[in-house]
C-alpha cells in the first residue's frame, strides 16, 4: 500500500480527486474523475496520469491497465483548451508545457509494454482520443461520440491523430480530420478506431468479471473476454465502408484535391438537387469546410497526408510545432473565443477565406520552430532506435 500512497495523492473525499486509481485482480484501473467537465484533461491531470502510468509500467504486480471516465456522459471530451487560451492571451508560455506533457503521456501509452484497455463510452474527443487510441483494446458503446473537431476552433487534430487516423483510407481520414465529423461507436469500429462495440450497460459490471479473469495464457485474450458480451451485436453503422455515404466521401475527399477543390465539388453536387439524405450530408460537410479555420484546414490536410509516411514520434514532433505556431500566430485563440467562451459562433478567421491562405503560410505552420536537437520532444522514440 505504501507504494500506491507515493503516487496517489491522499484526499479526504475520493470524489474530489480528478484521477482515481485502484487495482483489481492485478489490473490497474485509472478513472478520469471530472464528470461535470466531461472528464476534460487539466495539466495537473496529465502530470498525475504520467506518474501513474509509469508506476503501472514498473510495478510487477500490475499486468494490465484500464482507462475509463467517471459518469455516463463521456470518457474524455479533450484537453482544457479554455485554460490554454487564457494562458496564451495573457502571454504566459506555460501552455506549451501542457502539450509537451500530454504528448509524452500519449506516447508512453502507445509504447506501454502491458495491455491497455480504454473504455470509450460517451463523448471521446480530442485529448480523449489521444489517450484512447493508444490502447491495445479500444471499447466503444451505443453512446460513444467519437471525433477530432479541432479545426472548428482554429486548431488541428493532434495528440497523435496525424498517425492514428491513418489506419483509415486517406479519403476517410481527410473527411474525419477536416470536418470534425462525429462518429458513432459502430462507425469507429468499422473505421478501425475501435476494437469492440458493446452495450454500455455491459461495461457497468466489468469489474465483477475482472475479479474472475484468469492470468494463465494470452492476457489480451483474457481481457477481451472480460469486455466482450457472450452475444456481441454491433449496431448499424451509418458511415463505415458499407454505408451509403462512403462513395460520397471517396468522391469529395480525394487526397489529390486541395481543400478549395473539395469545397467546389460539394457546391457542385448541392446544385444538382440530390436526395434529402445526400443533401443533408453535402450541406453539413460544405458548412464545415467553409466555416472552420481556413488556415488550419489547409495545414491539417497537409499534416494528415504527411503523417501517413511518418513514425508516431515524428508525428508528435510535427504536431507540437504546428501547435506552437497556431497558438502564437494563428486562429486558435479566436476559435476558442467564438466556440467555447462567447459562443457567438462568429469566429473572425485570419485569413477569412480558403482562397486567401497563401501556400507559404501553410509551409510556415508546418516548419518546425525548433532545431532538431532542441525540440522539446527530441528524445521521443529514441529508445526504439
């Protein structure tokens, strides 16, 4: 018990702690405990998670790790971008340490030597995806709402998204990354962003089954047996490879097309008087590509395509460089103001339109602000040669 006390702060009331930790049958369970904030990650939570993950890595009495969120509404809605914006607006550079620490935590989970299970029940977006996509066993439910909606706040899909979204064909990756479309649990399963889709009520009793889990044989298979119902029925997916919308996505999000070209083809198809379902998709997609940050749509497209050819560590380094540029020189502060603070949804992007974004500006955002050896994440991946 003394070892755990050294990594878990003692609190008078468990409910007041933002991170809960317990061990059941040699499996560590880490709970994000900010349900009122949809378990959004503060910097303090990221630092505490990093300590706990390292503890689980080195403790021979722990054989696996489960990540979950408190409450029924979400696993994790992302990072605390309001606080990042506040620091940036005040000229306080401590916001950079949040991203450095978050990316190191995500990388530690991606390279964790023991099985990690993530329960992506409810809202799982942004920083929540950074944690969840690092798991070996990613579990979604009928309540899951999966998304990387960063371009709407003048940001980019980060936390390793330029790597983990590349499991999809490029057209689907560009659609998800540029529009911030929300995926159901079944969508996530079909797009390889989840490994199991189970009823939410089944997850409520997983600890009882965990108590009985055998430790002989294949540990990952045993864990899967804990979380997979005897009769696993996957709900219908609207977006996956068999969905009616897939051909539309393949047509409009060709990897060879610029964002301007994508918008032009969407506008062209809207003018052809399509069916109601198709029109609804075309309009919402068109609205996203004409309403989100023009600069970050261009930058995100390029970053996603580059990430398909890069290692995970290289992707994190690229993302951090873009993050530094966009917070110091780009649309992030204005996007957070418009979407999350004033909520007027009237962001004043600079430049204001896709056509006004010059190629040199896009290249500038993608060029690292640091020399290779002085990059804050220079050591990431070094242990793997």
